[in-house]
């Protein structure tokens, strides 16, 4: 039975990624460190997918470790044309990366920083969702990533689907009852009756919203009625690092950890929600609970 695995996901594949992967796997196999390797190529939401895969692997093999590497490299997809729909990617995306170590060993529970509570994955298979973030060529034959103007609306629909699954797992019973009564009232009175939107601030203490752009952050803030302080990690990450694809949610978690003197410092027992969006169109979420004191010595999360 293997005790360690390596899960690697790339925001996009390049020759450099292939070289790094080959070196890592060659060294790992020579030292008999890893019995299983898996590569995920799923863009901006890939980090949560990789964490979900790693969780399943180590749960099925108690006493094992999994290392998730999340990277983004924009070199291959740098657009060199003049079409506005493709140029947006050049202004948003930046190079970044993060490493996350997960364990199913009981002894690691005493020094772990977080406990993974839930992961939810949703994908929109409609044509509009598939085409809203799409790699193709412009009129002159130059390759790039085309971002649709409807991406915010599509992300909102996927977020609703994701939270419909996540809500019963995390919301207090009072919020679930209010939502249930609202659904029954709407069924009796017709669709003109407004639906109650659960207050997810009662389920989570911190939010790591994928830094895909200002419009994405603004949309989620409005839909969830979040105060400015709860979206500050996402806005600051976007300002400082740009859109680092799948690794952006870990930069945001690092910001929350460093903000000890902020209005809402991280403490033991706090729940953190990570929300990631990606092409496909996908919306994935992960819920973490802080289990060690913020002042405890431990390596940084990013």
C-alpha cells in the first residue's frame, strides 16, 4: 500500500511544465517516494479539483500524504494580436503557484493548520458555459483565450448551483428552515414571490473568492451581501498579484493568515470558504476549518 502521492495541476500546459513534471517524477520514483501521480489540466478552478482528488486518495489509504502543486504560467497563451476579446487575458493573468500538503495520519492532526470539511464541484455543460472561456484563433490566425461578456452571469448561475448543494452541509438549521419556507411559499403563491437568499455569513467566517477580475468579485459580493472586509483578501490579491489562476485562492488564504491585526482576524474554529471558477464552465468550492491557533509555528500556506 502506498503512503504518499503527488497531485499536480497546471493552469495551462507548457514545455516548462512538462520538464518540471518529468524531473519531479523521475526523482520521486528513484527514491520510491510516490506510488501514484496524477496531472490535472483544468485551468482556474483546478486547485479545488486537485484537493478533492487528493482527499479521496488519502481517505481510501489511511496514514498517507498527498502533495498538491498548483501553478500558472502565461507564457504559452500570451496573445500577440489586436482583438479586444483576447487582449483581456494579457491584462489579468499572471504567473503564480502554491503547494498544499494533505494528510490522513492521525498524528498530523496535532500540527495541521486546517481540516478539510467539504468539497463541492459543479460544471455547466451548456454551449454558453463552454464558450464563455475558450481557446481559439482570432480573425488573423493568432491564438489566444477569448473571454465572453456573459461570463459574470454564467458564473452567477454556477455559483447558485454549487451553493444549492453546499448549503445543507454548512448552513445553520435556522437558515435552512427559512429557505424551505420560502420555497414552499413561492410554490403556493407563484414565481412572482421573491426567494429568500440564505445568509452564508452565518456559515463562514472568511471568504476566498477566485480573483478572476473585479466584475467577478463584485458579482459574488452583491449576491451574497458580503461586507467589504470579507472580500478584501480577493481584491488585494487581484491588486498585488493579478489573476494567478487556480493558485489565487491560496494567495488569499495567506492574506487572511497575515492579517492578524485586521477587523476580523483568523482564529481557531473559523471556517474558510474557497470559491473557484474555471472554463467548462465550472464552479468549485472547498470548506476549511482552522484547527490550530494562528500563533502556532507552522510553514506558510503559500
